[in-house]
C-alpha cells in the first residue's frame, strides 16, 4: 500500500504558476509549512508570528489559490509536486 501512495504522491502535473506567482514570498513560505502539515500555532512559533497573522496568511493563500480548506491545499501541493512524502 505504501508503494501505491508514494507513486501517486510522486505524480506531477503542470503547476499553476500564475496562481503561485500571486502569493507573496511570506505566503509561499506559509504555504510550504501548511503543506508539510504544521498547524497555525506551530507555524506561528516556527516563524515568530502571531496566531492572528498566520490565520490571515492562511485565509489569503486559500483565497488566491481558490481552495476551500487546508485539506485541499495539501492535495494541491501533492498533485503539483510541490511536496513529497
């Protein structure tokens, strides 16, 4: 089963660079941390930000990428080869 998951996770498609280009450098950084599974509190501690600031970044990222929630963000990241298992 693990092999199947790894093969699926390695599948890459064309990344929507226009959508990613709309993210600020900080938003791209937060995106990567979200995609790796960190919580807002963990991101805040890791980057020395307030929880409210992280929450604002998350909301803007989801809006710019037209994603409904964090789960879709992680799926988006895997489908576009932006993270690996």
